[in-house]
C-alpha cells in the first residue's frame, strides 16, 4: 500500500482554513483596508529605528553663562498693595480643647482631639516613656523600621482582646487591602469587616 503523506493531515484544520478564507472573501472592503493599514503599521514599528537625539555637550563657559542668565521665578506671587497683610496669630501652650491665642483663652474647634486625650496625664507619661525608649522619627511602621517589641506586644494584646489565636498589624487600610487579604483569603472566601 502506498503512503501519500496525507494520512497525518487533520481534516478539521483544513476545514478551519477554508472557513477563514471564505470569511476573508466575504468581509467588507473597509474592514480589509483597516486590517491592511494596521498590518503595515505593525511592520513599520518593528523595523523602524527609534529616534535618538544627538547629545550636545556644553563647554564650561556655556554652562557658566546659562547659570548667570538664570532668573528664578518667585515661589509665591507678590501680594496686592491694596490688600492688607494678614496678622499672624500666636498659639501658646498645649494644643487641647482650650488654647491660648494671643493671650486669650479660646475653644479649639479645629482639632481632631475628639475624646480630649491630649490632656490625659497617663497618656502623656506613656508617650514620653515611648519617646525615651524608641526615639522619634518620621513614622514607625514595620515596613520602614522592621519589627520592634512593641509591635509584637500590641498584636498579642489585640489577639487576646478579640479572643483569637493571633493578630496582624498593618500600617494603614490600603496595605491591608492590597497585601493581607489576597495573602490570607482565596476566591470563594467571605470576609467580614
């Protein structure tokens, strides 16, 4: 028996190619033109060299001249001469619910001290102890400074309070959304907030 080599050819592949050819013949002209333009554009992008401008090195004299000619713009526009300048107010003492503004007692309505904890003596002493032990910095999350004993202590106390085995601290809500939830939950889990 003679072999023609066509026994291995898949008839469904031939049929799909035939259907694609028929669809190509039946497609509207504008569709074919758009595909041709896109194909040419892709080919042009693949073979076209990217534009690289020539770097011109300035001499020291040209650099000095540019520096001498440079005039900085003002950071703030100049004040209108007809408008009186605002009188700055001086706040003295602790910033609590009552503050001293220019020597007068005033109610501080611009504070986030809703519970009045700024004047609480025990909290102030605890804050001073933390300052002495850990120092000060721009922030204190683990991502910047690493895990400190106070992080672990707070996690243990939160877990005990919530009657759970363990707890995890995150610096702010978005870091929880972007890292903790995908790490601990899978597709079908329901998370109660």
